[in-house]
């Protein structure tokens, strides 16, 4: 026993004498301190940074990195004795194996646990200091409760360290090789990330939760729907799946421990192995040549040939390295997977189109490349020194420059391989998937002209760092530190000026429609800038290159000073000059041509806008009643000129003496009255821009106060002209500039607005406090507010207007605006289109121009009217045209029949490039993003046809949003979005069946629940819907469930009545959410009115689950099913605090199902034996139901998840048949 | 060909004076530099091998200023350091080929012959396709010798070359060196007296950074001829003898302490005259600087 204590204490003392122990502790402490002190946590604004959820979350994540620490700490104690051969002493001591084994293990384990407590201390002190110093506002921190820190450490971190620790300890005992530890740590880390990634798709979440050895997925799954209120108070208890997981994996750890103990013995571990001599094959006899006389030649060619030889051997050294190969293999596997799966929408992948594939290289592969570059650049530079070869190689007569250049060339060669690897992998993936449009030029341009310079720049920075630091590990630490600052710290400090972040460029993306487009320009200039700068760094810091055995800093400094005059330094200055020159060009473009503002400056300007102009918010301003647009698009120059002839009317009761007009997207706009430009005043005063170092920035006058020559009395009409343009010069600091591109222009930015715009204010309360602004109430006016009732939601600048336009563009493109094409002609090398919209529409339009192929079709409405369907698409994107078409055909007929006749004679879809990923419904015109389904792969019959669904949604907007124009009161957007989502759901269900909707509805529920857990202000009841997760996701669920309760006819009648009263109503009062509710209530029986109250006026959730389900055979194919269910309705407040409801009982579906099978189309099909609504009271209820026809397999309460339930999976269980 | 070292001094930043005004003249042939550990041998070797600078003094190989014209010296140099490493994943053949190229053997087939012959000379021909990381200590040392000889160097510096070699390997090494050409200077730096006595026609003894003796081994022995006496004594009496006589070395022989003293006259007290060997020469000089007593 005494021996055990001695070894135990020695181990601890040894550890605490090593700086590494303190370094690890300090690192964990520092990270936690910075994150908590600076407020860089995922907590939304209503959640405390030091809430129990955030604390547990961080500890859980850090424990994954703790696995790497465990490999470093637990792998070493016994190996140390092997490496230093002190183990041989163990034979001669009267030491038991138990004492030794236990002493080493527990000593190190205690130290490992100590190190992990660094996170707790960091979080605690970070919170204290952050609040005390005002680094983060004090109100973002809650009370400090000890158990919030300790509980997650005990339940998450400690068991994880046990599992990892025993694993690595066992690994070293079984393999006796330290490399298994280094690679084991990395392999485990990568394998864990990989399996977490795969686990996302697995249906059986219980399995995932149990199989995760580190319980990260378990924790995330259990806490994914916590509301802000709950995040501040909830500590995940050790029960259920979490408890099971911890028990299983701790036992696994125990298994490792016992196995290691059993295997270990002094003899086994420490005895020198006699290397078995391999039977020598027939030996080649040495043939002495006649003469071996050599004459060394050091003339001209020698340095060059040495350069080649040195580069080759260095490349060889890198490629043969086992770590290089394993990291590269890991990267290649992830790359192949990312290529294969890509981005999915509604769980549907796209075809492997090359433009889309290029994006995926950046998901995981670039991280692996980054690790390789950082690590191996350092290894390369220090290789001679670390291996001890430098005492030989430094005496070779090669020049210093040759030695250094060979290292750089070797790295350049290796990174070239890394840049090219995605090409064969991508080609193989495309081929296996049956897609043969390879577009090799995209691969090559992306790999060689974009990615490769990027990699080289990374090499250059790390190279320069390692030249300065002679110690390899200090160099590694410094390189990682530099990249952490560039990639992380700057972001956290809200510094986003791309020119400061070495090797960063504005993001780019490939589009099938627009290729690389104008984005190539900024890539070129930034690559020039960073490459020149990188070369400067490498060449300049080569003065610190060490050769010879004097490696102390004093002698290196002396040599460096001597080298300052060398031609290499002069060359470095040339590159510095090039960098500065290109930097100046970039600066001019980013700061002056494109108005760069720092994040904080942007925030301040929003605050200034509110402070200086808010008093104008409700001044009387005219409304537009008619628009004549002349637009001239120049796609190649990315320029557009606009002329708008507007007729404006004073619809208020007060006189208007000045116009307030603003646009922050137009480059310039002028207002003309009677042919003369009106004078104006720019009322805002801003601070000087920080980056305006030349003091010559010209502030855009985006808000103009224009006095009218004559006051407009109430009822007066006026004609004004807006002359405006959109000009793109150079490139901005970030952003795609997607409005005007070479092919695929899509802009709605040309309409200046009237008056003060509330949506330009700062919305985050935390940010507002920084500028002394009070919290912002994001609710719109109340349902009966007079201003709200007489204004439209989408634009307060007009009610309904008449619209006509003449648009010109390049001769090879088609320009489209809302309206019917009257005439098309070519003039002066430009192509002209004249459109007239002959019925009144709302005041928002778009201009689209691209090189299109057009699919023309027709639909016939129930009343016989014909509607022209036009699909404008990119030439090659013909994969899913049938789906767009089907949705339009089905929807036009169905919606006209059920709601009201379609109000236009045409319906169009326009593809636009994937710089943005949405679709938007303008009158009879729907621009639809390239990435939103044009190249989706629907070969799996069970996939959710989201092209059909989204097209149906946009079509439904022609009713909900265009026939019904929502007013400007709270919640009114739901009559546009929730109804569009509902109508699309019904139409898709008709085409694909109820079962196909299940997964979609489950995803909608998941998105709603996640949305409310991220709420940063308050969650509103549905009738006051003000967030996407409410009007989209909750809307779909609420209306679909309602329809299930009251039936199709009732809902359709309600909607028909609603559209009957408010459809195409051109004059106030305009409809809002309460109007829709009124119609729905009219068609809902009294017994179900509680449901409308629950879903519209309150935030209602259910806790439904099946306790038990058993069946007894009572006859031939007849069974009696006994079902015990539990149900409780809960009401939540706006922060998510729940209270149980008090009620008699609610109507819930009870369902019993036979086995699932597939229908004729290959789609999954559920087979209900019984599905009926029962009135279920709160608490447990036992039901007995007879079924016949097949064996009951599953039974459930609310089995289709129509009601909002935070644990939807426990609604259905398997039936045990007796 | 002559290597002239004049007034060479070097003090390390930690205060250690490694070379203290060293002057040596080295002719063609085998030159042995003898001294205990820490004498400054390796520092001197590294300085000549262009790996280090000196604080003051000069080194000239004929009219080549070694300290300031490093590249030119490197063209003639073959160097076997005391401690060195190799690239573990590269094979012996490829590595030696690479080194030969770095030493100016540009012609590919010439190089191949050279590599094979060198590897054969050091008995590594059968291991030429094995990765250097798998080599034992002795094999690595032999490889080191091979690379030092590549490229026909005219100045060869070997630092503790027989460390790690078993007796037969050591003999092989002696034979190899003795085959070296006429116009070559070989500086053999070692603390093993036998290496010098076997191979070297000239030698120097260095201790604590100073040259204590330079000349031919035979001359050194002749100088001390008849002045060395030996006696076996009891351990406890050592201090007594130390006080009385000029003790140059002690050795345990068959369990008893064997004392060797230097005395110009008959010392009496049971001391027996013995044949002077090179070790005696070495210890007699060293004992002037450090205490040679090993007890």
C-alpha cells in the first residue's frame, strides 16, 4: 500500500513540476475566461451567459478537446519508463505490479481531472470580471450557482475523461508504442466528428444518444428545445438516456482498465525485444566497378541541381510521414462524403453539379489542409535540426538561399497536390452518381487559380513564423496563435476588414448561370496583395535562417543584421512594394468606391439615424398611385439606369409641404418636378469614417428632404419623376453584389421610399443599450390601430398602383417585370420589352434579366379561362421543370376552385443565380433561386418534393399576399405566409399523399421549437406572429391541425369567405390576422373553439405520450388493444415558462396501425387500423379498442404529431401482442 | 597542404571558455586531437567545419580563410560529427546518393558507383535498401563514416568516430582511414588513446580549452622515457602517496589499486619502472590541469 502511495505521489509531483500541466490548465482557463468574459457564448439575448445551459454546453464541448488532452496525459506515464529505460529498474525493485500500475494511473488521472477544472474557473472568473469591468453588460450575467458548474462536470466531463483516459492507458500498454497515442488521439477525434456528422440522419435518436461515448449528442438532443427561461434555470438531470449512456460507457472504460491491468506485467512491458532477423533473400553480391574516381564539380549547375535534390528529398520526407498520410486520408474521406451528400434541403440532395461541388471543398477538407500546412511547414523547416541531421547538412557547400528555397518549393509541391486532390475525387463522385457534365475548366480554375494561391499564402505566413522561432514547438504555438488571432479573435472583436486578415478574400461562389462572374476581380486583386505580402514576409524573415550550431538568439540576431543588406532583402522590398501598391488599389475600391464601414460604425449610424430622424416617423407623406418605369440594364458593366414617373396623392388629412425620400441601395437618385430637379436637404450628420484616411469620402445622400414648390393639400395629386441609377465600381469588403450581374440580374432596389423607415433601426436590445437607446418593441400596431388598418404591410408608400414599364437589356438576354408583354424590339444594339399590368397591384416590383430558355405551357381554370405558364430557366437546368409545371397547373386549378378565381392571365417563374437562396412572389412573377431546387435530385420516391411545395407556396401567395393584401398591424403577415404555407401543404398532400407530409411536418415542428429556444426578445402568440418560426412553421402546424378537426370543407369555406370580403380590396380598412381568425371561428363548431383559443391566443404545448400498449387476439384477425396514454396541456409565457393548463379534456387522435409497407410508387405507406378523436383528460387514461384486419404493430396518441409537443417521438410505441 | 590555427578563442554566452588562445599546425596525414570530455575538442571541430564562429583568431587551410570563406571550405570538407541524426524514412542508398550529390558529385552513374563502393567499404551494402530509422547505433555510425568520405574531401574531420563500434568494426574503421589518399588532412578528435596510437602520425593534447602538447606520439613517449613508475597500493594509502609523489593515473588491477607516477629520479618506496605508453603521456599532461584520480 505504501508503494502505491509513493508512486501515486511521485506521479503527481512529477506532473506538477512540468510546465505542460500548467500550460494545459491555463489554456482551458483562458479559453473559458475569454468566452464568458467577452460574452461570446451562443446564449440569445434573454439567456444569461453563465446560465446552467451555457455552462454545461461549454463543458461538454471542451471535454471533447479533453480527449486530446487525455491522450497526452494518460498515454505517457508508463511509456515514460519505457522510453527513458527507467523501466528496467522496475525488475529489481520489490514493487508489485498493482502498486506501480495503480500509482501511475491514478496519479495521472487526478492530474487530468485537475486540468479540466480550468474550464470551471475560467467561466466563473470570466463572468465576474466581464461584468465588473463592463466588458460585457452586467445584466447578461445571472446568479452564480455552484451546482451549475459542478453538476455538468460530474455528469459530462468526469466520465468522458475516465473513458478516454482508460482507453489511452490501455492503448499504450497493448501497443508499447507512443505513436499509437499521438495518432490514436487524432483518429479518435476525427472519428468522433465523423460519426456525429453521420448521426444527424439517423431516425433512431435513442440509439444515437446511447452510442455517443462522450454524450455530446445526448446532451444536445435533450436540450435542443429549451426556451430562454428554461436555459436560465435548467440543469440536465442524470436520468433516462443520459444516465444509461454514462453507465454504458463508464463500464466500457472499466473494461479497458481491467484489460490493461490484466495484460500488464513488468516482463511483458519493459523487456527488450529481440528483433527477429528476417531471413535474408538471395543477396546481391557487390560488384566493384573498375574505377571509382570522383571529381566533385561545384560550378554553375551545382546550386541548381542541389536545389532540385533538396526539394525532392523534402517532398519525400513529407509524403512518407504517417501523420501526413493519415490526416490527408481523413480529409479525403470527409471530402468524398461532402461531395456525395453536399447541401441538402428538406433532406434532398442536389445533382453533383460542378459549380455546386466547389463549395463543399470548404466544409471540412480545407480544415484538414490547414492542419497539414501549419504542422508540416514547421516540421519541414526544423527537420534538419530536429532529426540531428543539420550537423552534417549544414556543412554542405550549398548556399543558404538554396536550402531555404528547397523547403519552400517542397511545401509548394505538396500543397499543389493538396489543391488538386479534390479533382479526381469530384470526378469519381460525379461519375458514380451518373452525372457526366464534368466542366473541367471549373475544377481547374478553382483549384489552381483560387485555392492554390490561398494554400500558398498560408504556407508563407507559417514559414515566416518558423524562420523567426528556432524552437519547433514555439513555432507551432506561434503559428497557431497567429491563425487564432486572424480567424477568431478579430471576428470576436468585430473586426471584419478583409485587408487585415492575412490570406482572406471576399467570399465567392460559383453559379451555373453566372460562372465566377464579377467575383473574379476581387479574387485576383486580393490574391496579388496577399501573395506579394507573403513573399515579402518569407524573403525578409529569411535573415533569421539558422545555419550551424550556434542557435542562441544573440548570434542569430547578429547574423540577421549582417544579412540586412543582401539582395534577398532587397527583393523582399520589391514584393512589399507590390503588396502596398495592390493594397492601395483595394483600399480605394473597398473604402472609397464601396463605402466600407466597420461593424461598430454601422451600428452607430443606425443609432444616429434613429436619434436624428425618428421624429419624422409619422409625418404625412403622399402615396403612389401609378408607376411608369423605364429601366436600362447593362449587365456586362453591372450598371442600371432607372426613370420612374410617379403619380402621388396626399391620402392624409394634413397638408404636405416636403417630400421625405430615401433609398440606401440606389447609387444616386434625383427627384424632378416639372422637368426640374428639386432642391433637397440631407438631414443626417455622421462621424467621420474611421477608414477615410485621405479625408475625401463623399457621403451618399440617401435620405433627402425635398421642399415642394406648392404644398399638397389633402386629396391633391402630383406628378414627379425619379431619376436614379445603380452603379457598381470595384468591389466591396464583402458581399456578392447580387443585384446586377453579368447573367442573372434580379433587383428590386430601384424604388425609393417615403418617410422614416422603422426597419432601419437597431433591433438588438443589447446593442441599443450601448448607444443609449431604450429597448425596441418589435410589435407592429395593435389590430384596431387606425394607422395600421389603412396602411399595407408590404409597403406604406402606396396602397394599390397601376404599373407599366419599358425595360432594355443586352440583346442576348430577356428582361422581365410584372405585367403582360406588349411588344419586344431591338434598337441601337439593345433589346427592349414593354410590359403593362392592367390591374392594380401592390407597390413592389422586381426587374429580372438573364439569358434564358423559356418553357411555355398553359393551364385552364374551372371557369374556362386560360392561364399562360412561362418558366424562364438556365439552359442546362431541365431536371425538374415538370415539378414546377405540375405545381402551377395543379395549384391554379385547385386554388381557383376553392378560394377565388386567379386574378391574372399568366404565371411565371424566373431562375436567378444562387447568390441568395430564396423564392419570392411578385404579381404573376416568381423569381426562384438556382439553389432552391432547379438541380435537386428527386430519384428517391420518398423524398419530399420541395420544388412542388415551394412553387405551390409562391403560387398561393398570389392569393395570400396579392389578392389579400395584409395591413400594417401585428400578426398580419400570417395571412400571407401561414396561409401560403398551408395551401402549399394541402396541394402537396393531394399529389403525394398524407404519409409523404409526415417528415415535413416533423421538420416544421422541430424548426418551430428550435426557433423559440433562440428567441432574443419574446415569443408572441400566433395571432401576433412576428417571427418566421411562428408565421411559417407554427402556422403550418396550427392550420393543418385545425383542418383535421373541422374538415376540408369548413376551412375552405372560411378561406373563400375571407377572400370574398377582402380580396383585391383597394381601399382601407385592409385585412389583418384577427379578420382571418374571425372567418375561421365562424366555421368552427363551438366545441372546438377552445382549440382556436389555445392555438391563436396562447402558446400551447402538449406533453402526450403512450405509457403502455398491449393487444390480445380475440378472433380471426381480430384484436383487443389496451392502450394507456398520458396527456397534459401546458401554456407557456413569452419567455418559455410553462404552467400546466386546467381543463376537462381535449380532442386528440388515438391511432392503431398495422405494418408499414410501400405503395405502387415505391413510397412508404402507413396503414391505420383505427384513427379517431377521443376526448382525453389530463393525466393518464386507459382505453380499450377493437381492431380487425391485420396485426396491430404500433399505437399512439396524436400519432401524426399534429399538435405541438416537445417530445414527439414518445407519442407512438410498439404494441406487445399476447 | 597545411591547416594553420592561430590564437583561436571562443567563449559561450553562459561564460564557458571553450577555446583559449589555441594555436595548432596540422600537416597532411592523420592528426589525433586527444582530450577529456569538455576539453573543447568538439568546439574546435565545429569551428573548423564551418558550423560555428570564433570570437578571435584565425584558421587557414593553405590560403583559404576558413572562418570567412565558409562555402569554399565546405567544398573540400568531409565531416563526421559526434552526435548526428538522419532522415528516418529515407533508405541508406537514397540518402547517401543525395549527400553525394550535395557534395558535388553531379554525374548520376558516377554517383551510383561511389555510393555502392562506400556502402560496401563500411559493410552496409546489404542494408542499403533499408530505411535509416531502422538502423542500429553501430550501423548509423558506419553510415556517418561513409557520408564523411563521399566526394573525395581533402579535409576530413572525425569527432569521436569509434564510439558505439564493436572491436571488429573499430578495426575495419582503422583500415578504412589508413587507405585514405595522400593529399588529405584527417583530424581525429577522440578521448580514446588507442585510436591515436594506432593511426596518428601527429597529435595534440587539449584540455580546458588549451593546447598542452603538440607533436609526434613517438616524441611524446620518448620525452617521458624512463620517468614512469608503477606500484600496487591499498586504497586507504592513496592520499598519502598523492602528497608525496606526482601521481598521473590510478587503475584497479585485480582488485588492487595500481598507481602510476612520474618521477625524474628513482622514487623508491617499492615503485617499479614501467614502459612508457601514450596513455602515460596523456595523463601526465592532463594531470597538470585536472585531477586524474578516479576514486
